[in-house]
C-alpha cells in the first residue's frame, strides 16, 4: 500500500543525508584500535538479554504503537536451507523502530549491521552495540579497513548481516531512495543471498488514533535473491542492485506505472516527492 502522510517533516536535499539530531553523551574514538566486531562471553550474555527483552516487551509494544504487520515470511521458509550459511537483509530506513521490525521479521536470527557512528555516541549506543551494530568510521583508512574486517568476520561466521542501503533514515518517507552499491558488492564477494524487505505505511484508524499520529507500519519480505554466477562480478552486482530497487519499490506499492517509480539510482538526480 502506497501511503503519503501529512506530517510536517522537512526532508534533506540529498537522499543519503541524515535528518535526525543525536544527543552526544560519550566521545568514542572510532580508530583502528576500536573493537568493531564485538564478541566474547559478556557480549553474548548481553545479546541474550536483549533477545529476551525484544520478545517479552519490545515486539509486543511495537505492535501496539505502530501496528506492525509482517507479510512474506513464507519466502524465508521457502529458502531455509539456502539461508543456513548466512544472508544479507536489506530494507528502507524510515523510522526509529525499523531495525526492530527487521528483527521481528527474521527471528530467531540476530544480525550484525553497519551503524552510523553518531548513534553510537548517543543515549542508545550500548543497545545498538548489543543489537549487532558495527560503527562506520571516518577517521582514517586504517579504521575503515578494520571495519571491513569486522564485516568479513561476520560473513565468514555465517551470520546474517543487515544493511539500510539508502544510507540514512527519513521519517515515514513513502518512496524508496537510491540504494548504495556497496551492499551488492558484499553479496557477490562473499556469495551471500539477499533478502529484500520494505516498509510501507497505512493511516491510523479507530482507537489507534488515541496514542499517536504517525502512520502504522507494514513490513514486506520479498523473494530471496541469489548471485548469478554466470555473470562477471561487476555484472552480478549491477543486476542485484537494479533488481533490488525494483522489488523494494513494488513491495511498497510503487509499480512501474506509478509516478514515483524510478530506475535511475544516481543520488544526485534523485527528486523528492514530499
């Protein structure tokens, strides 16, 4: 369902520009010494605690506050065998709880995911780390290499790695913005299937209007996408990039005959519809 809200949000000019302000409560140095791939006994305990918290409190609360409905779980069951060695999940980045939506959709799996480093210095920083967040550094090339090693370790350990390939979060934005190509490079390099997801919205109705003005959320799980090994790596990346953009648009109700449907994924050419 394609739904445009009437909330008073001013979206940034670039499609990958951040629109949230984070209160800084710590000053972490994300250099080459930072432990990007968090592991160890106490980290596992924290992850276990988080999983209990999600299932007992957060997931039920998500249904109350945002009316989350999940469609397409059959696509995960259909490829259960193929997903045993890890996978890449992708989704549009559209509100503060969308990572929780993804976790609800793919449970019992937990994830690792690249995280905006500014969020790690905010109040929710520890929770983001427990959830599997790997901060994306900008200090120097050595720190970026360590970040890439962390992702590589996650892939080699057959974990599920999540990306928000639009690059930033825009509150309740109905369109699918251009997708960063790096996601699809990882899929080809490590031969991981991609699970496309997309969140669309619907208006609040009835009693749900009493506890919020923001739209209700639907998460759609698409057909699993696999690397075409008959193509060159570059061609396979381009194919996945193009196909994922098309599939994600269709899942939120933007079909090729829709005025918001796009093929061009050049960020500089992106035209906002709100």
